[in-house]
C-alpha cells in the first residue's frame, strides 16, 4: 500500500472537516462540493482526487464521525465518572444524529446500495454504550438489568420523536436518570 503524502493527508482531513461542517449546517439542503472545497482551502480537483463523487465524500464523513462518536465513550470515561460520561456521550450522539440531516439523501442511497450497513452502524453505537454501561455497572452507579441495545433503541426513538433539540436533550436526561441506580 502506497503511503499518502503529508500534504495530501492534510488536504483530505481538511475536506472531511469542511464537509462535516457544511452537512451539519445544511439542515437537509444540498451542499455544493465546490463550497466544501473552497471552505477546505483546496481546489475542486483536489476534492475529486480524494472523493470521486458526493456519495464517496458523504460515506467518508459518516464513517469518520461514527468512529469518533464511538471512540469518545472510552475517552469520556477517562475524564468523568460513568454516569457523567454516559450523559456527555448521549449529548455527543444526539449531535451526531442531528448533523446527518444535511447528508440524509446521500446516506439513504448508501444504505440502499449496501455501501454502509445499518447493522455495522448500530453495532458500533451499541459497543460504545456497552462500554459506558459496563463502567457504571462496575462502580455500582448504573443499573445492571438494562442492555446497551435497549439504550440505543431508546436513543433512536428520542431522535425520531423529539420536536426540538431542547426536547431531545430533556429526553436523554430522563433516560440517563432511569439508568442510575438508587443505591
């Protein structure tokens, strides 16, 4: 496997950051690839060298953000007690889900084509939640009778049913409160 040049790697990272920001701000509207390239400080040719089409860019952004939100569970546990880490992680997850509005059409096409498997996404998120729940079970702060899959199903329900960011935040807080042990 050929090593990627340092400047090409930096350009790819800047493109992913600019695309993520653009898709988050888009709120369901189509984002121009030219605007993403411009925001990243590169030309459109550089964008297409890294990502041959919109779907490839969306897939890379999605995979990068999914990996980051999943990995953040362990990082949060290094800085916070399990209940606080779970609360912070759920907020991060809520932002991750909300940011996908600008990518919705492309994500739907990727799921339909099999380029991204919904089961892989769910497994990654369930793994992150399980890390948090396990830490809370170990210190006695979180209930032992709730599965990570149950929590993820609840989070998906909150994302689908809530009418505002504020309501989603309140619902996630209620979910965490229901997971805390009453020692």
